[in-house]
């Protein structure tokens, strides 16, 4: 039965805390696409097809033609940053996109100026800026963010908003008492509790106003009981965490293949070098730990060594990230994988991925903005686990193991969309096809 989905009418405001390399690459890209200068490569919503019905029906529409998503021409961008640079200046500084392309969209990008950001140096030590809000309490900061969102919506004539965190990785922290309930969290905001991170203040502000919030960094952010509860209370979608881009994307493609063939893994060593602001932030051990935990969980969840101890029970997994300024946004990763096959004979796989981190992340931000807005219009609140496809460390409801296999994640995403639109779900077991073939 088809869900009731409010039409995507009017403008969609996409607000981004952190107008750095990822955010500006996405914004510049959408403007360039709207001007006919480029194609939305890597965006599942724009270029991905979805199969409907039986194979014999040959129905494979583009995702954007199947579901009522906001049109790219109807998106208005804004955000916050600790630097005063407008989006054109920030994109030029990030050095991800060619100056020729950026100059072609310069008039549109220059109009997008960052609002003052919520920032706490104790959470991110290696960078600082001047475009920062000051208030007596964290609750006042949250109220200021809500005012920012209200004014942005009014000034730009937006019928709806979404917030996608593209800010830096905050220092590692675990859930504590202040995160347990809405009441304890709000008391913590009023009392400036040190366990409430800047990203949580953004998330709280968005959720209080019923604005969908997705977390693109490995921070806790919305992954705490208080904000999960608030999301349900205000009937707002949330999703996270940590955009699945370079090395981890490769892991979630390759590891399911090894497991599918029952090949064993003795060790998986991963190292990265990257420059840009992300690399600088991760050069601090506290911030690196947040990223490390996010990256380490992937293989354990795919291989499930407790189920196959002979194949994966003794696997050694190590992740390293090194700041290397000359590479800028062009991240390079190396993986050495020691596997074993028939009769225990060993083999090795080597991967050298020279990726462009923001080029891989930009379409994720776009897709999440469109899908989170869709979820809101479809009345889907709380954790949007069907969007795990886009995250390194997918947020799930309590007691549910996260799914990291990128192929299973895609099946879940597509089936959720089919369900929304009243189409039959598709399982890998094509019984109808099998029965038709058997009787032909």
C-alpha cells in the first residue's frame, strides 16, 4: 500500500554546519549541474536506476523519476562556518574543484555567506576561526541556531529545511548521563555541560523545530537516547554517521565478496595519507580515535567472527591516518589483506586507492538531503536505518546490529523506496522467475 507523501512543492533549504571542502564541493556541483556544465555522477537519486516488478517487465526508472524528490533547481543552500569566507572563497581555498569550473558558478557561490558557527575548541583543537557565536549558555546557542533556521527559511521562501552535518570530526566521547533523556540533555544545555558537543547543539536545534538532521562525521551527535527520543517526539527523521567515502567504501565492497566465498582473512592493514582541514583535525589523537572507532567496526560487522571463528576469529585489523599537507583533498589509501583459501593456503590482496574525498562525499550529501526531506514528507520519524548505505557507522535502533555490506544496504534502501511508493518488494530469491522458467 502506497504511503501518503506530501508533494515536494516550493523550495528546499539545505543547511550545512561546516562549509568546508565537502559542503562547498556539493554546492558548487549542484549549481554547475543546474547550469548544464556537469553531470551528477555518483548521486544515486539523480543517476541511479531502480528495478520495479518482475525482470520480464523491464521497468528500470531513474530514482528521481520514481520517487517525489525535490528538484535540484528548487534547492537553496546555506550554512554555518567558523571562517567568514563565502562559498566561492571557501571552495577556492579547498582546492578540490578546478578554478575554471568555480569561476563559471562564481556569482551564485558568492551569495552564500556562512552564518556564525557554534564552536568549542576543546572538541577540535587543531583549527580555530573568528566567525563564532558567543552566548552565556549552550541553550542560548541552540536558540540562536533555531533563529538562524527560521530566518533562512523565511528569507529564502523555503517550504522545508534539512540540516546535514559536514563539520569536522569532534573528539572521542561516549554516551553519559546527560545524553540519556531529553530532560537531562536540556538541563545540560542550560548548565553548559562539557559532554554536550557543538554538533549536538545543532542537532537539538534542528530536531526541536522538526527539521531532519543527518550526521556526516563519526561524532556521537544524534546517536544518543535524548536526541533519538526528541526525533520521535517531533516526528523528525535522523540519520548517521560518518559519510562512507574512500577506504571504507572499498572495504564494504570487497569484504562481502570474501565472506560470500567463505575465504578466510588473517589480517587487514589500512593506512591513509591526506591533507586538507580534515587531515589536520584528525592529526590530534582525540579526534583520530573518533574516526578510528568508526572505521574499525566495519569489518567485524561484515565478517561476524563469532559465527565463523575458523575464517575470521584471529583476524588482525589495524587502521592508520596520517596528515600529509601536499596531498590536499586527494586522499591516498593502502590496504594489505592477508587471506587464506582451500586447505589454508595463503594469498594477499593489495589495494592502492587514490581517491578524491570530497568528490566521493558530495553526492552523498545531496542524496541524504533529498532522501531525508522525502522521509519527513512521508511521515517517517526517528532513525532512518534504510539510509545506512551512505554511512561508515550506520545508526540503528537499540539492539539491532548495523548492516555494513554495501549490497545489502542498497537492497534495503531500494525496498524502502518501493514500499513507500506501493510497489512490490524485491528479494534476491526470484521465485516468480524460477516458477515461470520451470513451467516453460
